C-alpha cells in the first residue's frame, strides 16, 4: 500500500535552480548518484509522487517542473526539444554532477530520448515510460492512420490561442477527463489529485507554455532536424516500460525500437495499464526501475 501523499511530502525538499537562463522549481530527496525524473503533459513534478520515496532510498532524486510548468519560469520561447534538453543538462550541472540516471514519461520521455541520443556522456542509464522515440512519432504521424487518429489533439493544439482558451473555460472537466478518463486503472486518481493538477495548470502562463511543447514538436525546423538525425543511435543502456492500453500512443510505435538502441535494451509492456503508467501501477514501475538501475544489487 502506498503511503499518503501528505506523509511523504513532509520529507520532500523544494528548491529553485538556475539553468539555461531560466529558473526551475525542483523537488528533491535522498543522497547518492543523481536520478532525474522528467514529467510529461499536462503534469508537473507531482506525477512522480509515488516514485520519489522509493527511489530516494538509493539515489539523489531530482524532479523538476519543466520549463513553463507549475512554479518554473514561463518564458515565451524555448519549447523546442534541444532547448528543453539544455535545461536538463543544466539541472545535472546545478546539482554538481557530471551524469545522471534519467527517467522520462510522455513529453519528458522525448526530452530524455534526445538527451541520451545527443549527450550520452551525461546519461548513466535511460528509462522511458510510455514515450515513443521522437523520430518514430514523426514517421508514424505521416503514415500510421491509427496513430494519426490517436494524436488528433496534437494537430488541434497547433492553433494559436484557441486551445488554451477552451481548456481554461472548463479546466476541471479537462483535468478529470485527461487523467481518470483516459486511465485504465481509474482509482489511481483521486479528487484531491485532480484538484492539485487543476491548480498547477491554472497558474498564469502554464497552459500556453504546455501547448507550446506540441507546437514546437511539429514545427518544420524540428521535423527537418529529426529527419537529419534519424540514424543516430542511443548508446546507453535503455529500459522502456509501456502501459499496454495507452489511449494516446499506439503499440506500433514500439516496433523496431530496439534498432534505435546500440546498447543493452529492455522493453516491458504492462497489461491492464494505460498512459499514466507511473501513477496507475507505481509498485511495478518502482520495482522495474530499481532492478534496472541497480542490476547487481
């Protein structure tokens, strides 16, 4: 049974760091080698609440609110994948480390993939949770009709201004539908969880910043960059955990994934689980992460 969030929160430390000319809010706990947890859309550090305690027994766990989210700075630009990756590089340096274990979920996973691909010397081991390799996304959105149907929201988010206005008008229902509505294990999200996510998304500037991640994702410049880097492999040990019934990403995105990793690679598909894997099946995720990050223990 998971300890309550209130009890665990008493041991979490909140701090701000400077990286890449912005200020990021981070939650930290533990000592030892550095382990960074990167959240996705429309989350913030809180989506890792079940992992912080378990992983901090063995690592210095750092969980940033990514650029634009919650208490972190919300500049008008810098939401392209390379700038977001530079933010994370700065997080590693700010805590005085030269490399880190990195875990990324959803869009945080896209950043983690990019970090490991371009800066492998910074990544000890890489764990990806329901986050396809960005190059697979680019290819499948143009050829895979099933994925195109699942990703309709990414295309809708390209419209300037309108999506954030519509979400803001009905934020409570949006949060409930995105999390509990799209989860397989509905009990993973309580009313308190929804309220916490709603408060974080209601902060000025957050919705526009969060949607800018998707707007940059499909920009012509980004598409050309991924096309040019499509043969650059991942060279660090990699674990992919995937909730089998993901409402947003199809399992076809997993096909051939091992060809993109020239290092020890593990793929584990978790049945009866959706997109919010670390919140729907936290015990399984914690166990698999510890087994992967501490293989000889």
